[in-house]
C-alpha cells in the first residue's frame, strides 16, 4: 500500500484531494450494523467510478489501493476546517426549547448488572430499529446463526415474561415508508392488543410519524420510549451530505436506488429538516405517553465514533457518537446514560476496546439487557 500511495501522491495530487474529500462518508458506514452490507460498498464503488471518469489512468493502474490509502488518511483528518467558524458559533447558541438545555439526570451505573426481579408490562413491547437496521440478518442461510439487531435483548425480555414484537422496516428508506411498514408489522403481530414501543435511533422518528400521521387501523400505541433518537436531527447528517456535495449526491442516490437500496432517510436526518419540516408537522398524539433517553461518552483511540463524535460535539455538545443529548430529548426525559455509545445502546459493543480496557482493570458500567429490562419495569409501574 505504501508503494501505491507514494506513486499516487507524486503523480496524482488532485485525485488524492478528491478521494480524501469523499472517503470520509463511506468509511464511517462500514461500522454500522446494516441489513444490506452493500450500502457502504456501493457508495465506494460509485465514487471510484466518478474518479475513473475524471482520471481514467488512475484506477486501472492503482486499483482500490489508492482509495483505501486516502480513506485511511481522511479518517484521521482534522475536521475543524470543514465548516466556517461563524456557522459553528451560530449553531451552538442556546436552544429556545427549555426541554433540551439541561442534560437531565446522569445515569452512570444504574444498569451495570441485571437485577433478580423486574415487573412485567401488561401489554406487548414493540422494538423498532434504527437506520440501516434489521430484525435478524442471516449471512450464512440456515447453516450459521443469524445476527440480531437487538443482540440478546429480545431473548432476555421474553425470558422475563414480556411479549415482544420485533419490527423490520426498510433499512434506509424515508421516514414515511418506514413508518408505514412499522404500522403493518404491529397490526399483523399484535393481534389487536395495545402496545408500547421502544425505539432506537431513527426508529423513534418512524414511530412518531406512524402515531401522529398514519394512525393505522388495528394499532393502538400506549407509549413510545425513544433511545438516542435524533428528534432535532444530527450535525453528522449535515456533515455527511456536505461532504458528498450537491454535484455527486444525485448520482449516488441514482446508483443506490437502481440496486434497490432506499435513500430517503439521509436527507431527513438533518437538523434543518427536523426543525423546519418534521417536528412542526408531527405533533405528539394526546393519550400517548412519550419517554426518552440520551447517551454520552468520550470515544477512545479504537472507537468507531471518534470522527462523528467530534463533529456532533462541535455543533451540538455531548453525544453518543451520532446523536446529541439535546436532540435525543422528547416527552418525559428519563436521563442521560454516561459512558455509552450509540451502538452500546443495542448491545453492539466494541469488543476489541472492551478487551484492552479489561486488561487494565476498566470494566463497562452499562449492561444493555439490564437497561431494556428496566424500561419494561418502568412501563409496568406506569400501568402500561
């Protein structure tokens, strides 16, 4: 790789800047639990094809090595020059909504271990996944065990006597499309029973839209608990779209859609869309209880979230690597989980980092299974 990079830098300075500018977005996608692993790969291929058009002699000679090298350099690039200083200062002004100007209760070790007893809710719990999520992903057919989005959580809840419904919506489709599928799943699986929804990340937006706008028949939602849902968008979504740029974005969308990969979600997760379009048109439905949790952590050297965390922290403050605490607050805010990343919230831990920390005596104080059982306990005590 060093040989390719050297020749690449010596002869093709302009293409290098192109790769470094566009590789940041696609490299971050490789770390997300996606129902379709071709999403980041497809974006990488398309960027390479655009480069091939502009510099036809580059890719045939150096192949993917040049792009990989640029992606690695971009991963460690400082991001302070990405946005003008004045824009950053404007975005960090105090929010007029009093609900999001306080971090709320800091939850540090409440969910370190699983208790012996938890109350069981009267009604089923629906688990709604986030962007690029899934219910169960089977890469090896029936030969290998499937990969679960809610890793160990569903089994633990059922073992505690909780009726659990796992929804599966289009991974990267629009909120409207995802919300429609969510309603269909509930109608088919709840058998007319009222339900409580627990939603991670974008799943919270799907549920809000379904409850407020669609109001599907045979679906009665008693409560919605959102976990790190970007109710006010994410500055990383802004960064994502700005990095691709208006010239390449339509081409990338066309390429992904031609392969059956939805693209409606990406534009809808920006702060502007949530502030100006989604939230004003999606009011809470009277009679439904709304609860929410946020999370914050400081990414270590081996964390997947080092770059996105830096971006969100710069413009929004404390965050879990993708969604800020301010953006996660909705309805009754139950508190901020401290030292917990966006993927820790669904039991997708960085096992390499956890192993290294364990060697020096540092153990995680967050058990995702204990967290979800406690939410169910809370719903039961609320009479839900």
